[in-house]
């Protein structure tokens, strides 16, 4: 039996990947793991920038689900995303490449999926 939260997360991540590809992003990595820091959901290239995308998927009415997804990125999570981004850049020799962290909030209401992509969502 599959975990409903995991299934929801995969559904949201697939929706975000489709949107990023439609908008011209090149996907470099999915679910990139660092042994001590955790995982980056999506790493992409858009123009000359490396983009780290944190995907947050929630059930419910679009506005409320999107709000809950976005507010789930607290200071602790932001700090972890920054550390993960820097670890990825170092691991791939990309320290001098421009980069940013985006947050993709995904709302699932029945069969309807709404994606809200916030660029430069985490300050560094």
C-alpha cells in the first residue's frame, strides 16, 4: 500500500516538472540527496542560472492549499535549502554560476492541480 502523502508529493512534483519544461527550464537533477543535509526536490537551469526548486504540495481549495504550502517554508527550512544549494554547487563545480532558490506551491483539488511558482523565494 502506498503512502498518500508520498503519492501527493510525487503528483505535485510531476506537475512542477511539466511546467518548468514548458517554460524552457532544463532539468539537471531530481531528488538530489546530500548525506547530511537532506534533499533538493528539483535542480534546473534557466538561462544562465541554476535554479533550486522546493516543491510543496497540499490538498484542498487552491488559495488555502497554496497559502499552507508557502507558509511551510520556515527559517529552518530556508537555511537548509541554502546549505543544500551551496553543497550542490560545490559538488558539481558550479560555485561561480548564478543561482537562485524558487518555491513551487502546488494545490490539488480533486483532479485539478494548480501550480504557483515563486522565483527568488529564499534570500541568501
